[in-house]
């Protein structure tokens, strides 16, 4: 027996031990008993972290949509696969059964084929949270096209960069999107972005807002009329285990985002397995993850993981504050949600609102609560536990990354005893290690260090699209034979992990990963700006916000600083998106630098966080005098 579903703590420890003792046997049994394959694998795992090269289930043939859809049809064709809750509560929710999902995915897949999309082609998806988003991912997977979803809050420049990086042949978008009381001109953003993209041959447009938009002849087409003519039958393309399933971009320490490549079999096995266990999903549960499918959380735990388990997965188009701040709780009551998975930033924002928003709704259907994206502070954890879970729904604080594909460290609800701010224990198959300043692994408990993973797991990203060197550099060069996560962590006296945050130049704002480099690159394009440095500082709702230290080309006299601040944030919105706007902008005559010219962000971070007492030795700086001025004019 493969222990696909862990039910109690002793079983977890047994399964975990087995997964470390013999990872290949462990994953092979799970793969064998819980998925459908067109051909069995020849080897379970081949790996070399030096190259790095990681291959799971080599030789196997499959299609992930047969696992997520077709195999459920006989017994569960009429079960709801996707439950769509629109932005406007007056609009009816939609229940899409597995049978209907099958038909809609196949039709969409046939449309892609008719537009010349073939196995291996890249398709960019830039859609709001409407059913067509999930369906378009699955339609790509059906025919072996590689999807690259770009979060529909990103700007036209960010969209164009991502389309060009992977030479997408097609863009799937909508006329517009709803966000609360606002409608956003998505198609206009696409049109603007595509003026910088030569690889795109066609654009399929979903009608959502009925906004008047421009359709470009020979390039743009409305989706619905072509869908209506398409057959509901589409043979699944038979894929190799290691064929790419999708690319998803994440920010890094240079301006160019990293296109993380996830492949087929391992990703499927791990997301399905982790979904089942972390949410303890049972057949009649109604599971809701509030993330956007534009992030990895949505890929793995709205679409692939839940559907591979034949689950009912909720897609919510709107925002937590519309029409009022009770929307999440209203939806939980309306659909009798059993598992609710959201981000600490949303919890902190809603905890600030009047308690009536929560108490007027019946939340008794809830069994499991989850969080993801950043460390959850103790206060938010207790608020969530007391008011949403009423102390009877365990909170799973799930730690993972775009790169890991699935949840790595998390309690199993009702099984692992939880402690606020602790992600607790690794899932089976995950072997964490903490590394000290000397580069050596720190054994034992009550220690802290940089968090690495010692052994491959099935859903690890295999490369960065078009840049395998950067993949090696970023994740496998810091420590020999280890995957380096970029996070720091501590392990307490019982072996529980607590993630302490990033140890690199990535700042997490409202759960979104922002690299400092791309923001600085954008700011530096302003003609008046000489140099800039961005650091994060704590914020009670967003977790962190951005503080920019900016030097101007001229002393700045004659320039209105308020206008400059607006212009700088405008440039950031255009290049990256409004999520990356700076909360504070301080103009300064100089930035602290090492003698080799490297900006000392560590000092700026301390100043921004008002921790001036321990700036460390600044006498070795190239320009120590600028530090006093920066402190004096701190905002
Ligand atoms: C980074 C990855 C995984 C999906 C969403 C984010 C931080 C994530 C937690 C958590 C503390 C967390 C880490 C990680 N993070 N979950 N439960 N506790 N920190 O994916 O955008 O790739 O960001 O988010 O710093 O490295 P991502």
C-alpha cells in the first residue's frame, strides 16, 4: 500500500521515514496506484544536482488531462469540478461538472489546434479569474502546448517581456476584467504589449465585460464563435514524463524574470499527493483557494492538484472587499466551503474590518484553513484561528515556492499539532537542511540557517526557460549538492520549521514576490534619476512595503519632489505593475557604498526599519558621510 492518504501522526512518521529511506520506491508506489499512464516508466529518478539534471519517471507516457478529467468521468461525470463565483454577487455562480469540463477543454483544445498550435508551442494566457482561465490551461495540456500564464494585474511591459522571453505564438485574453467596482481594459493592455512582440501570430479574446475594444484583423478573434463550432472530442496528446507542462515567471535578482519550467509526470504526482494530504480532501468537500491562477498557488492548488483528485475547486473572480469586506465569509457560507486557503495579507486586511462582517455568516462548514505566500504573524494567525476557524479548524501554514511546484513544509490538519508562525514538518519526500555561515549543514534541533533541500522531489522546476546557467547559478551553486531556497529558517527543539523570510534581494509585498533589481531598473529610466536602492520595511497589512532611496542627477533644486514621486511610481506601474509601487521615496545626495561600489542595502534596510542603533561598522564605506544625512531625512 502506498500510503497516499496519511491519516494520523504515527502514519506520517512511518511514511516520512520510508520516503527518505527509499524515495524511489515511495514515489513509484504512489505513481502506480493513483494515476493513469499510457506507458510505464523505465526509471523512477535520475538526478545530478551539479549539472543540474532531474528526471522523474523517465520513459513514462501520459497526459495530465486524462488524470485530471477523463478518468473521473465514469464515476463522477456529474460531480462539480469547477465552481465559479463571479465578481458581482448578483451574477449567478456556475457549476461546471467533470463532464462539461471535459467537453469545454476538448473544444478549446480543438480551437488551439485549428489556429496552428502544436505540441511544444508556447501559449501566453492573460485572463481574469473566469472559467476560461482554468480551461485554457487544460486545453494547452491536452495538446501538449506549453502554457505561460501571466497574472492579469501585470502591466503591458511586463507582459511583453514574458511573451518575448519564451516566444509565445498565441495570446489568450479577454475584452476586460472586473475587479470589484472597476472594469479593467485587459485587451488594451495586450494591444499595447504586443507592439513589442513579434512571435505572436494570433490572439483569442474571451468576452467578459462587453467593453468596446479594437480587434486587429488577421490577428484577433473572438473565442466563443470558434468554440461553438469545435468538436467536444479531442484525443489527448501522449506526452513524455519530462515534457514541459508550463512556464511560470517569477522575479529574481536581475531585471529579467525567471521562466520556471515545470514538467508533466512529477508535477502531477506531487501536486495531487500534497493536495490530498495537506487539505485532507474527502470526496464531498468543497475546496476554495483564493489565489489567482496567475501564480503557482493557482496552478497547483486550484487547477491541477484538486482536479487530479476529482475534487470540487472554487474559482473566485472578485476581491475580498467587494461589495463589502464580508465577501469571503459570505462565499464560505453560500457554497459551504470545507477547506479555505488564502494569504496572510488578506487575513490581516480583513482582521482590521468590523467583526460583524465575519460573525453574520455561518462558517460552520469549514474543516481546514490554510495560508501561503509569506510568514504569517502570530496576531493574524490567532485572529484567523479564533474568528474564522472558531478554534476547530486546524490552520495549515504551507511553505513552498514557484520553483518547488508544490507544498514542501506544512502541518497535516488534524494530524500535526500546529504552533502559530511555524510551517512545522516537511511533507514525505522532502528533505530540508539548514546551512550555516560556514557553508556546512547544521544538524540537530534549536538551530537556524539558510534553508536548502538535499534531495530531489517530483515537482521541482527543471530549468529556467532558455537559461539553464542561471538555474544552476541561482539554486545549485551556493551549496554543493543542495537546492538553495533563498529563505532562512529555524528548526525548534522538536524539529518543527519556522520560515524567517528571504535572505536575498526579494521582498514580499502582499504575498507577491518582488525583486529589487527590476524595480530599480525601472526607476533608473526616469531622466532625473541617477541611482536608486529599494528595501523592504514592515507593514501591518501588506507584510512588507517598499522604501526607495533615490539620488537625482542634479541636486534636485527646481524639481518638485512630490511630482517626481508620482512620476517614479507611474514608471514602476508601467514597467511592472502597481503592486510594485513605492510606499516611501526619500531623495538623498548619495547612497552608502562599499569601496568596490556595491550599494549597501543592509544599511538602508536598517534605516528604513528604524533600527539605527545597530548599523554596524560604517567606517569602511566609500562614503560614510551620506549615512548621517539619510538618517536625518528619513521619512
Ligand atoms: C516565497 C516564494 C508558494 C506560493 C506562493 C508564493 C515565501 C511562501 C510561505 C510561508 C513563510 C512563505 C518564501 C518563499 N513563502 N509561503 N508559509 N511562510 N514564507 O510563491 O512567489 O514563489 O514565493 O514566498 O519566502 O521563498 P513565490
